[in-house]
C-alpha cells in the first residue's frame, strides 16, 4: 500500500506532465546561492505567468540539474555567503504570507521507499522550499530513504531533510566506469558527465559531446576497424599545406592502428619495459586513441619534438585545423598518459578551439576519467 503510494507519487513526479508542475520550483532552484535577485523574480513570475515558465523549464530540466549541481558545488566552498543568500531570500516569502502566518509552507503526504540521487553535488535542505538551508551533500547514485512527498515537490528523507523530486530517481544512473570491458558491457546508454556534457554509448563506442572516446576508461570494440577518417585526413592535409607555406614540414609517423596492431605494439613495449611503465605511454588494445581513426603521431616520437619549429607551430596552430594535443604536458593524472607533443587528435575546429583555449585536457574539459580498473 505504501509502496503503491510511492510508485504513484514517483510516476507523477517523473512524468513529463508532472515535470511541468515541478518546473516552477525547478527554475527557482537555479537561483540557489547564485542570485537572490533571480530567486525573487522567479517567484513572482511563477504566479504571474505559470504556463510560460512551465514549457521552457520542462525541456531544460537536464541542464538545470547540472547547473544546480555546479552552483551548489561552488557555494559549498563559501558557506557563509550561501546562508546569507538563503536568509535574504526568505523575508519576501514571509512578508507575502504575514496575514496568514499559521499556514504551513508545505504539506506532506506519506510515501516510502528508496530512491537514488541522479546528479552530483546536490544538497538536502532543512525545509521543503527552495533556498532553505543546506544540510547534507549527496553524490550521484547515493541511495536515500524517502518518508514523504510534499506539495512543493520535495521528498522528505528519513533524517527529516528534503531533496527536490527532480534530483531523485527510481533507479541508478548508469555511470561511465561500467564501460570498462566492451565485451561484457551492457547496451547503449545516455547520461551526463559531472561537467554536464552528454556521454553516450552506441554499439560499444562511447561519445562525449559527440567526440569518440578511447582512453584507459573507455574502450573501442575489437572489431571496430574504421581506418583513417576522411575528415581527419582532410584536416591534416590542410594543416600540412599551411605549415609548408611557412617552410615547415609535417609527416605521419603513425596514424590509424587497428586493435590487432595495437595488441602487438603494446606487447612489444611491455616486453621491453614491463606493464607498469608501458601503461604510461602505450595503450592496451581497445583503449588506443589511434584506433578511433582521428589520430596522428607526427614527425618524431621524442620529447625534443616540442622544442622544434614544427613542435612549437603544431601546439600553436593545430586547433585551427580541428586538432588538439591529446596528451598535454602536466596532465598525466587526467589523460592517463605522459606528454606527447607529437600526438594530435581531430575533434573538429569548434571543439578543438574550446578545449585548447581552456588549457584543459580533453578528460578534464568534459569531466571524464582515464583509468584502468
Ligand atoms: Zn600517438
């Protein structure tokens, strides 16, 4: 009976139609800790034109989640400011209800069951109203026990605190580490990285923001054998011509490598240096960026390449042609590999520019890992 009730309330909350009803508070949540002015604006807007905000918020729910996650994360380091913001947002609410001060801020309907947090860095709150004091921080897929649902679209937890219904789901979100072994992997999925980018697996291949990913965490299928991708070859051609006009010369040392080729390449390095050492510079089969078909090693596989005219030019200009330096200097802990100034990866001009200008490795930019289990 209680289980039924929960399923009922869950269904209501998760249904697109009900997201509509969740939407005004959801929109208000965006303002938590970030702008008290927005919080007030939104609460007025809610009463003034509910239908309009409903449509847009329902569609933007996913993004709103990640923004909320980031905002709470930011303000977590700045507790005093946050509590100030919270107390500042409350007076208007009190003023509005001064004439009927005995009316509760929300009502609770009993519910029971276990739900999962569906985003990172969400906080339970002391009241079932947006902007109220934060109590406890939760991470993706933390399990919580629910004891009630409120008419303000919050779930009450067994510790008496509240989490908005948008941030709790019936099942766990599939996380990236489960893609470790493509042969044992589950089916296709779509999720969000902690940085809010779409990560999806289609036919055993993982894409983040549309970019095919092969690293220590994400594998490519054994039979994925595309050869060099035409768009990457074209971009390299363009790069080579532009460089030639400046008297510089680029040639391919290593381009596409199949699973089988990588198997023998890696085995060779392991035989020479051992697994631990080989793993810092060579990929295990199925994990190689070269198997994507978007990758080239140019000119020289030696650190000294970085200081040659070509190496300097490549670092400065490869983004203009849609490439990134895939394993930048000092980013080993994120990429899983040592600096490789000669290894460029095609991601398209727009994304290459964004990633390069960010100063981050691809893994940091998108919030993904690169580690062997
Ligand atoms: Zn390489």
